[in-house]
């Protein structure tokens, strides 16, 4: 404790010759505590033992020094307080200036934003005026075209009437010429009939002479025929026996040939079925460069699609609908060229469009029925195409081209549809042409992927899709042979459903 004393305190203690004591701390020793009371008793006894009253100049000097130190401390604290207040004022001033600067900048930004808004509004109004003017010009052109068409129809009608009058005149002239020709033919027939009667008389006399000669020759011929007939019967009998032997041999060889052909046909059928099962899953896909729109508005190629992406699948009431890609059944490149059907069309704004799929992929007809890409008829079939106002409009197919490509992708959205290259397409391929039926068939895998998301992104077909395609392929072959009912297909679907769940 002595080390904590300052110099005045140490001098004061030395002057009073160690006649001092320390009272107990009441924070640790309450007044009723025995230690507190004992220490006070010792201090009282120590004071009582002192002789006389003790006062010194050091005490007064110490008090003055303490008072001076207290005063200096208060002045220092006051000075620091003033400096602190001045710093606070300076900080407040700077903050006020900064706030004023920010407010000025904000007002400037608002002014610029308002100016840009007014400029955009002017441009929009100008564009609307230009659009109205363009529509008016287009309407005038349309009316001019209609007027020209009416004039052309009137001209054609007049021309047809002229042609009809000319045709009647020609018909009248032809009838007169036919009557003259009929009179000429009648005179020729009368002359020909007279000549014919004369020839008949001459022929009758000649025929009588020939008849006599003919009877004589017939008698000689009958004798010759009788001899030839006997010889022919003998040869026919011998030929009949040889032919019967040859026929029996031919029948035996034909039966053996038919059995061999039946065996070869069965082997070829087995090979064909095996080949179809091995390659059947590559029959329905999109080309990898086909584009779709994500929910963010970005367009990407199908090669970059991932499970979980939400892509545009349909349009209702002018609003695009987006659906999640829950399964990529297969994706990759062939070592050989894959047959692709390229459908070319012209959009309502005059721009050309196209989409490439495999021949058995399903697209939507204008009545929302589905058909295979290979069944599209150029100039007749109408498909649904997305226009600039977010509407699906029917468009006539211009051309159908078969091309080769090595890249392919097949995927499924929860809606079962996709808008690819602005064309409304089904996600299903090489299947019964019923969107509702296929949505029902794929219901198990849709529910399964909600709980266990798929990470399949391989060249080989997804097992669920592969099983369905093999089952459908076998059912279709069986239907060609024995006409099994479609109930078999539903039984397979039910079995698959209970297999997975």
C-alpha cells in the first residue's frame, strides 16, 4: 500500500511520525461486524494514547496541494469538454454538409429521372403515332387491294360472258356442220349398200363352189384326225403319268421351301424386334440447337438445359406459362447421322421459322390435337406458333425436309408441353397420339421426382422411359399380328405404377 502513496502523502506520514491508522472498509465489513468494531476500538485506543492535539503545516500544505490538483483537474476536464463539444460541432457541421450534398445529388438524380421519363414518354407517344399512321397506311393499301380485286373479278366476269357467247356460236356452227356431214354419210351408205349387194351375190356363187371343195377336204381331214387322235391319246396318257410324278415332287419341294421360308421369316422378325428394341429409344428427340425460354426471360439452347430449369411451356390469356424440367431422359451425340425432320414455316410478321425433331416426335395441330412430325403436310397442316403479342396462332407449314444430325436431347416438363423455337410441342414421342393419355402414363415418374429429383443426364435412355417404350413397341407389334385390345397397354401402365410406388 505504501508504494501507492504519492510524495505529499509520504512527507505527511513522515512528519506525523507514523501516528496514523486506517478505518475498516464498510463495503467489506459492515458496522455490526466484529472485525469492524474491533478495528475501530484499536483506532480509538491509539488516538487516546496520543498526547495533546496534533496539527501541522504539512497537513495544510497537503490540503492546498490537493485543492490545487482538484482545481487543475477540473480545468483540464472543462478544457477537454470544450474540445469535445467543438469536435462534436465540427462533426455535426460536416454531417450536415454531407447530408446537404446528398440531398442535392438526390434532387439532381430525380430531375434527371424525370427528364428521362418525359423523354421516354415523348418517344412512346411518337412511336404510337407512327404505329397509328402505319396502320392507317396499311388499311388504305388493303382497301386499294380489295378494290383492285373487285375490278379484276368484274373484268373476269365480263370475259367469261364473252367466252360463253363465243362458245354458243361455235356450238351452233358445229351442229350445222354435223347435219351436213350426216347427209353426206347417208348418200355414201346408200351407194355402199348397192355395191355390197353386188359383192354378196358374187360371193354366194363363189361360196357354193368352195363348199363343194370343202366337203371333199373334210372327208380327207377326218381320216387324218382319227389317226392323229389315237396317237395323241397315247402320248397324253404317257405325259399325264410323268406330270403327276413331277407334281408330287414339286409339292414336296414347295412344302420344304415354305417351311424354310417360315423359319427364315421368324428369324428375321426376331432380329428386327431385337434391333428395334436396341435402337428404339433414339426415335424421338429434339436437335441440340433448338432454343427455349427460361423463366428469367433468357433464351438458351436445349444442350444447356438442366433438371430444375423452368421453361416456357404454354400461353394462356396472353401470359406465358413456365414449367419445371423434371427429367432429361437422354442427351448426347451419335457416331452416325440421325434422321431429323425439319419443319419450315412463315410467322404472321413475315419472318421465317423452323424446328427440327425426329420423325416420330409429337407436335400440336391447330385444334390442339397432336401428330407426328413426319405426318405434317406442307401447305395443308397448321401448327401453333407464338407471336410477338404472346398468342399462339395457327401457321401453315411451308416445307418438310429430312436432314441428318448427330446431337439429340429428350426431356419432360411437368406440364408435358414446351414452346421450342416458338412452336408449341409435346414432350412425348413415338407414342399413342393422346396428350392426356401420356400425361397419365408419366404421372408416376412426375410424383417420384418431386421426392427424389432426377440427376440422369446420359446418352442411354432413362430406365422408366425405356421400359415404357419397349412395352409400347411390343404392344404395337402384337396389335399388327393379332389385334390385341388397348386394355393390355393400361395393364402395363398399372403394373409400372405399383412397381415404382
